[in-house]
C-alpha cells in the first residue's frame, strides 16, 4: 500500500475523474487510515512504499505490477500521467528481493489491475489500460495459462473493477455489462459458481473488494447482495473510500497482493 500523501484529482484519465470534483485531502487520509487498519485487523500484513510528490495515483498500488511468488511483472502504464510511477515501483521490488520482469515497450500492461489469478489460470483484461498483445508475455513469464477478457465499458477500465474471484468459496462475481459478448461466454464457462451483479452493485465497485479470511472489505453493496454473500460464509466490512471513488478507485485498487 501507499500512504495518500499526494493523492489528488490532478487530471482526467477515466470517466470517474473530474477536475471540478476534487478530493478532500484530509478526508482521504482518514479513509485510507481506516482501510489500512481494517486490513490488518482482518489478519493481513501490510508493507508500504513511499509516496512521491507529483504522482497522485501512486496510492493505487494494484497497478504497480503483477506478483507471483518472488516474480513481479512491472507495469507499462498506458497514460503518461502514471508512467513516472514505474521507476519507484521497480526500485521497491528490487530492494525487497523480487525478480523483476518487463513487458516490451509499446505494449501496455497495468499489473494486478488487469489480472486475476483463477485456479491454475490467469484472467487477463484488455481494452482500455492493457493491450492484448501483452497477454502472451505475461503468460510466458508467469508460466501459466490465461484467458483474455475484453472490457467494453469505460467506467470499468480495469478488470479488477468488474470481476472478482473468491477462492475460498469458488465464487466469481462480475458485471456482465462490462465485457464483450464473447468474453461473457468465457466467464460463464469457467468451473465456478457465477454471481452476476446488479448495475447498482457494479457501480459501487463491489468487484473492487478484497477478501481476507472470508472478511470481505468493500466500499458499499446492496442489502440483497450482502445477505447472499453472508449466506456463503462471508463477513461484510464496508469501508468508506468515497474520496478515492472520485478517482475511479476503491479498496482493491489501493492494495497489491504479494
């Protein structure tokens, strides 16, 4: 995770961002602190990377890269506004004993933002921030098979905003409207229980949640969905991250699993 010292709505690179709807910096800090505390209380350990002035989106560490074991594929950011983050992420991973890999220039790849580990496969998104041309290299580096999924709704510009897999209960939740018809068929064909989200839950970024010991940390969800997930043995923990939602990011955007 990265403390949001320099977090701000400083540019517009997705439909959620609006320079006329700035983030409340003090409130964002308080919200991040509560998320950080909730993650630790749920049973996880947290490592931090130092924030860098002029890089307001470093708080969204899910986009730093994709990690498996001590391998990390560093991100090639699509937008120039975030490309300055890359050297700091590489320095952090190198300093912590990770073997760093890169996708060739000219092929965008935005790390765990567009990748979900699913059983012995990876689900890899493309369409807005990650190029499909990167998928083959990601598969080769991680030595895993993958399924490419095309995103078609600009509000769900990363895979982690519209699909989540809960390994403990073998459940996929996703927003069908975020994917092309062919990709919906691929998802529906996966050997897991499938839960299709309502538009309200999708736009509350329910998929952009994290699960720690069956504690589901999320921004918000409908009562109907909460009841359904509780019946599957999950504990719902709602965390107010409204200031970060202004930037198109929720709980999972602010966490990179190591």
